[in-house]
C-alpha cells in the first residue's frame, strides 16, 4: 500500500457512557492530579483490542475544554495516557501542517485534536476529514521539532 497519509479504519470500539457516580475508584483523583482544577463534565468507558480506557471530558480552571484518556491496566491501576484538546488547524506547528500537506491524499481537516502523550511528551495531531467524524483519517506525530505522518494509528 502506498504511503498516502490516510490511515486504514481503526479497531472496533465498544463505548459506554459512565456517570460520575460510577467512575472507578481513584479516577477523579487521577484527573485532578493530571489537570489540576479540571471539572468533569462527562466520561465514557471504551474497550478496544483488549484494553479499557476512560475518556474523561471537562473544563480546565480557565474554562477551556480538555479531555484526559486514562488506561485501566490489567491489574486495575489507572494511568493517564493522553491529554487532548481541539485546536484550529492553523495553530498547529508549521512543520506538522507541511508534513500532512505533502501526502498524496492530503486534505484540509474539519477537526483537529491535539493529543499530548503523557508517557513520551510527544504530541499527536489527529486530523479528521470533512464529513468523517468517527475517527481521524491522518495522524501526525510532533516531537523534538520533527513532524512525522504516522502509517499506523497511535496506540492510544
């Protein structure tokens, strides 16, 4: 398959809404430790490829929207893996925009999620094609001043 920048469909994901009263023990504390002052608005439990995640959405103390993706490890321990926010495409680093534009099937994204990877410090820019809101069509990794269009979806 040619490296045109567009990703294959992602794995099937089972999604369940979770009320604040049904959040796993320790999740609210982890959210507070990860983004101090965050107010939780909603949460989803997502299961894919044998992994369980909690996507916790809310607002920072300054009112800006934020989402934290939390992995539930097999032993039950909760680990924050991503801190995400929507951004305007024009505000992404120029090298990220240039790397995406250089691909054969380049497109102007309708939605861009900036996803900071907690473990590595890398940022993944998830680019959504117009009319395709379920999953990103392209992902660009930004780390150490270098942009790389991913050929496989980031694990989280």
